[in-house]
């Protein structure tokens, strides 16, 4: 009986320590990747501002070829929404809405995930002219992980996990726009 009590106290102690650690750990994360595309800034911006074009380069759009997609609003304008539904647990259900466009500079999105977990995160594309025929494109993702789940952030390494998908997507984008 004493051994069981000690084991229970040890488990309880570990749980309390984890909850205390989660209080002081960050709850937010940000991931950004960039690439140089040999194309004029206006051409690049006008391509990436359309939600439907993400199907051509985004890794997540290619994860489930049978995913159901719906679009509402005027694509490439504030308020346009791309929604997806998939039985693949890596894709799930959700939608992405264009929230703000700074013409020729930046597009901000709100991502609303519904399944397999509920979350609202934010993403953006920005473009910067490097020369008349070169454009730097940045793709970023910002999110929050609520307490006490934020204890998982260091283990999950969001920069590495999301970063590799952003890099693949940007490389796909480069191939498409440099054809």
C-alpha cells in the first residue's frame, strides 16, 4: 500500500510540475520562410492573392486529392473563403478567409480549423521587389496553443514541423511562376 501511495504522489507531483511549467511557457508560435522567385513582383502578388491558386503549390492542398473544397466570395479579395473537408486526419475540416490585402505587398489570412481540433490561426504572404525581375516571397504562420497544451510547444517544434511544409510550398510556387 505504501508503494502505491508513493507512486501516486510521484505522478501527482509530475502533473503539478508540468502545469506550473505550462504557466510560464510561451503560448504563441510564429513560423516564417522565404524564397526568391525570378518574376516581377506584380505577377507574383497577383498569383498568390488567389485562394484557388494555393491548390497548385500548397503541400496541405495536395495531402488529400479527394478532399472536398468550396469557395465563397470573390477570390483574391477581402472576405473570400476557401473551405475544405477531408476524412484524412492530417487535413480535417476548416476554412481560410482573406482578412486584409495591402495591394502588391501583403495578404493576411485567418485559418479556422474545426476538425480534428478547433483552432484559429493566422497566415500571410508578403512580397518584396529585389530587382525588376526578382521577388522575395515570405510565407508566415502564427498561432496560439492554449494552457496547458502549450507544454507541448517545445516538443512539437512548430518551426521545424510547419517550416518544412512552408518551404516545400514556396519551392512549388517558384517552379510554377518561373515556367
